[in-house]
């Protein structure tokens, strides 16, 4: 028989016959020829169509149980090559031939080199295939993996953590992750392994953090610096996943300070100024949480003012969204004013986009309930600007302008400055409607 390299020509035809010849060599009783044929098959299989390779899968899976360690290693390598083929269905097919249980049975008694090959194959099999994860979990896979991590060498630690990251995508695994001692290993997995696996680990941390009782455990176990590291080192998907998980942790009042003190505010500011809509949305939500603490609100407000002075309209809109929310926090009333935001908001009110102007007016109407803010707005020339908006085409903008002017009208220092507003029908209508709404929301009103 010709050597394997002679059986493959430059053309892409006749692959069924070539695979048949490979199969004949692979199942022979000569360890050296078997091993050589398997590695050659792995090298050349990238040229073959998927359909020509399907029949070789059960042969390779069976060879995982070979008496010869060299054959086990070659079979694991070749199967991993197949499982990693882009867009190909080999990962679930390999799982269907009971590869998961075979690997689990081999792991405890294998030497370090073979164990590493088997674990690298297992990592690929469970990375994107949910059925393989379920099979692994049902075969006590979590116990096996955790036991191996506890006693593993440096050569096998990375694939073990990658497998754990994939397993935690299962709700059933997350339910026992805390009691089984998996948490500290999962946090370690955020910093080690392929980026895809690190993202899965971060996603799993976020899902675990939904439980209030777990958030303290995540902080104490080092989840915050691990997630920040992933954000700094990862691609856009990693940044968003890390930021979302960290935001979930921060949603517990006792975890707000540790998240901010670790340096999370610049991270979320990067997302807010980025081009990814989901990233901006996450940043907005988390800023509103972090701003509950006054010192955080000061830092956030200063950074938001910088964004408002920039040129990116979408970033400005996101920044105003945050200002609108935190303007309702009692401690943030002076924070927003002291940040220098009010003059900048007034400028955007004149030249910003329609959507951003509505958000600015919402922020101003909220801030106008406080006397010192009204003074700052008046000094920035805000009263005539707001009065002019009473004739705007946007009904929402008119209502928000009327609400702000009502606050000015209740202040003796500014009452005369808004007299002309009472000559504008839209203000009178909005004034009457908003007055009734405020009365009906008053608990003493009956």
C-alpha cells in the first residue's frame, strides 16, 4: 500500500476512496503505521468534504480506548481537529458515539501527556455543543473535573478550567457550583484559557451573581479584579460580558464600593463612549447603580460632562440618559450642578439632536425642583431657552419644558421671568394638566 501522503493528490475528488484506504491502515495492528496514518489523516482532512469524513469518526472514537497510549493521543488529536472544523457538525457527532463517557473513563488512570490530549479534546467537544455538556454533567463530569483541577499539573489546568467554563452554562451545574467548591476555579477560569472560554466563565459568574447571597461570595473570591482583567485584555464580546457580570455584582448595595474602588468607572465610561449599543446600555444602567454612592456620583458626573463636550452624538445621548436618572437622587442634586453640567446641557438644548434634547429637558425639569439648580440654570440663560420650547413640535419636549417652568414659577426669585409663558396656550394646557397630575399623586389629596 502506498504511504498516506501518496494517496492524496492535488485535486479535491475521490475522497471517499482515499478515506477508505486511510481507514484500512488506521485499523491495522501495527502501532507505528496506525499512529502515522492517524496524524496524516488529521493533517489532510482539512482538504476533504464533511461527507467523506463522517464514517471515520466512530473508528477514531473507538481508538481512544486503544491499548497503546500513542494511538490514544493520535486519535484524540485527530478528533479535536475534526471538532474544530468551522461550521462542521463533527462535535455533536463525536459526542453521539459516546466519546464523552470514554474520555471520562480514561482520565483517572492516564498519564499526564495522554490526559492533556483527552482534556483538550473534551474542551472542544463541550465548548459550543449543549448536548455534550449535558452528557458530561450526567456522567458525574463536574465531580471528575473538580477533582482533577484540585490535583492537576500546569499542563492540564487550562483545558480543565475551559471545560468547567463550558459546564457552568448549564443551569443544573450552576445550582451546585457553590456547594461543590467550583466558584474559585470558575473565577480563575476568567483569566486563563481561550478567550471564548474566558467569556463563558464570565457569563457564568454573571448568572451566579443574580442570586443576592452569592454576590458577596463573588467579591470575596476575587471576581472583581478577574472581570476587570478580562475587560482590559478581551475583544468587544469579552468587554460586554465582563461589564455585564460586574454590573450584576454591583447591584447589591454592599458591593457598590468594592466595584468602584477597583477601577470600574473608567471601564464603563469606555463602553459608554464606544460604538456598541449594548455596551452603552450596560454602562448607563451600571452608572445609575454606582451613583447611589455620592463619591461615585461625583466622579461619574465629571466624566459625563467631558462626554457632553465631545462630538459623538450617541455618546452624548447616553451621557444625558445617565444624568436624567441620577438627577433624581437627593445627594446627586448638588453633584450634577457642581460638575458644570448645567451650562453644557443648556448648550445641547439648543443644538443637540431631537432625541437628546428631550433627554436634556427631562434632566433639567428634574433638577429645577431644587433652588440652587434654578439659579444655575437662570445664570446659564436657560429660562428663555425653555420658554421657546413651549412651541416645539414635540409634545414630550413641551410637557417637560412646562414642568421645569412650573418649578421656576413657584420660586419668587424667578416668577416674573416666566410671565410670558402664561401667554402661550401650550403652557397653559400643560400647566393645568400637570397640576392635576401632581395633585392626584399627593397622598393628602382626596
